[in-house]
């Protein structure tokens, strides 16, 4: 007999039919009620066993975490809390889970504890809900781009270029670390390495995506990226997923329009398709925040917040305007910020970004036209000679969620910038070629996928929205 998912069974279409279902035991109450879950939905199906009909040995093995095959009749439920249940005819324990050692018992576990059990934490309601929302979001991303004429490009993971010029890369090498081949001057000889040159894990697919945009028009990448920055925060991972659209002939305004429309659309998709999980996550957040002082609680409940973002315009503000606001704001004057803003040109820290979004504007903000000095080499220089066509999107509770720009399309200006920064032109020969052959205005941005999942699920730590987080000193699993 064909098995059915619990989600299908709970829709109630098969009442009075014999059904087979597979899943893991959430709880087993009174030797009679099994709450079974298979991951297809947050909800469990109740399986009612007549314990008189089953061996004690078998019943004993039905404990939290055990994998079961259950066959029985789907009936309308007598009890409260569910519409249908299974009157069990047969139970097979496919794999037991010793209650003495199975860590995910039916009680409240801290998120920190569950992080250490990342291979099992998906069996909890919180993590299954988060990971279903994560999956829906990635589908929505592909759907958005497909419906808007973009091509999906797979940019390389191993690369010879530093896209951000920030030097925060993980080396990829097959050389013997203890005894590497040396050049005549005593340096490691990367000519002897696997690729015959120094290579790293990519920090961004942007540069390669630019090449593709200059032929296919509208492209995007969506893949893992790696940063060896030693930031132990609730917003940083060493391995994270980034969505990077790149569009030929788009200027910065078009880039801002695209980013805003894109984010609103994927959030709407989740609002439409993940109601159950979002409602659960909303309640989880409310419960968690009960123990916090009023001032630290979210102003809006999760679903209301998502609707607000989906339905309201993002505020667009220049860096220069933002600096004026920050210079004159209370926390700056009273020296409440860790980094005091006293002059134009200062890099914004997350405390400043969050002040702008959460206190001043109280909505998502797109900051643009940043000082050239604090941004990457590839951004287009403005006529003023000191700012670049950069944009960051700042989100409440998250800070920076998107970083992007219009790209420098003029060969001479780009070369000048590269040499000022001391980057070796030879490394970027192919990138410069794009400015020699059919160059044109083009723009793109990168959205940190986990930051979007954080925002959408209301979770507080980025380690809890990716299956197996990689952070400094941690690469377990
Ligand atoms: O602002 P970033 O560094 O921009 C780029 O990499 C550009 N090349 C993107 C482009 O224009 N195609 O990173 C983009 C986004 C950030 O806004 C943030 O959301 C996320 O990536 N991000 C991280 N997310 C998690 N952990 C980290 N360590 C992150 N670093 C950046
Ligand atoms: Mg950035």
C-alpha cells in the first residue's frame, strides 16, 4: 500500500480509508496516543492504539524519537485538538530511540543546547518550522528571478580572485602545510600547488556574474560563499548563502527598485505558503520575549512585521543625510554609541544602522552614495569624485541585509582605482576585459540569505537558521 504524508492525511480527504504512514514519535501518552510527525507539516497525526492488542515489548519501544510505520483507519477524531486520527491496526518500530540517551525529549531545550545537537534539532517544532520556511524562501527566490527573465548562473566556489578585496579568504591548497615547496627566495611556491597559483574559497560570485550579465543581460547566482572574518556575532557565519543578481544596463536607481521588489515578493510568497509555520514562529517569539523588559521586545508580532515590509516603501537615504541624522541624534550626543560619529567618511557600525532603521525611520532603509574610501574597488565613482554608487539595505532587528552597487564601467577609472588600492592588475585581467569589449552601465547586489531567513522567522541567532553553521572555532558535523 502507498504511504501518505501526514500533511495529506490531516487534510481529511481519506476519512474511513485504510492508510499507512511513516514518521517519528513526538510523544506517546497513556500507552494509547502516539503523536507522530514526518516533517511534512508542523502538525502531528494522532495514532490511537488499543494497548490490549499489542505486546508490551512493542509498546515499550514506542518512545520519543523512534521511527514507526503505522497502518490503520483514518477516522474523524473523538478528542479535541485534531480533526482526524488513525485507529491503529498495526505498528512497526523501524528504529527505536532509547529514552535514556535520546537528547530531544519532549520538554523545552535551549537553542544553545540544540546547537550542539544540530543533527537532531530538526526534530523539534522550532527547527522544522525554520527549515521549511528556509526551503520555501529559496524556492521563492528562484521563482521570482525565473518569472522576471533572469538566468541562474553557477559561479565557481574555488577562485583566484578576491571579489571584495578585503582579504578575508579561506585558502584552498593541496600543498603539504608542514613541508611546502619553496621558491628560491624562500616563499611558498604556489606554482607547485594544485591549480598552479594561489586559490581561495569565493567570498562572492559577483565578478563572474558580471561577465555573465554582460552577455545574458539579467543573471543571478545563489550559492555558498565563505568569509574568514573573525566575527563572532549573531549575524555572521564563515559559510553563508548569498543571492546575487546582476543586470546589464541597470543604474543604481533600477538596482534599488529591483532589490526592493525582490525582497517584498519573496516575503509575500512565504506569507502565502507558510502560514502554519509562521504562526508557530510568531508564538515562539512572543513566548521568548515575555521574559525580556518591554523596551527590548519587538514592536510588531512576526506576521504583522512581514506584512509591513511587504506592503510599505523602503526609505531611500544618502549616506550624507544619514551621517547628519546620526551626528545629531541623542545616543551619539550622549556618547551611548560605542563608536561616536563625528565626521563625514566614518564607516557605519551595526549600532548606527539599527538606530536609523529601528528608531529614526522605523522601516527598511536603503542607504546609498557612500564614501568611496569605505567601499570596494568595483563601485562606480560619482561625479563628486568622493562618493560611489553603493547601496546597503538595512532591516529592523538585522542591520545590513543587502550590499550592492552600480559597477564602474569605465576602464580608465577602474584601472586608476585598482592601482590606488595596490591590487595587482594582472589578477583582474579578465574583469578589465569586460570594460574593453562592449562595456556598459550595469548593477547588482548581494543578499545574505541567512539574514533574510533570520528576519522572516524571527529567530535571534544566525546559527539557528542554517542547518550546520560554520563559525570561528566550530565546524562540527
Ligand atoms: O555586502 P557584501 O560583502 O557584498 C558583496 O559581497 C557584494 N559582492 C554583493 C554584490 O554586489 N553582488 O555582502 C552581501 C551581503 C551582506 O549584506 C550580508 O547580508 C551578507 O551578504 N553577509 C553575510 N551574511 C552572513 N555572514 C557573513 N559573514 C556575511 N557577510 C556578508
Ligand atoms: Mg556589505
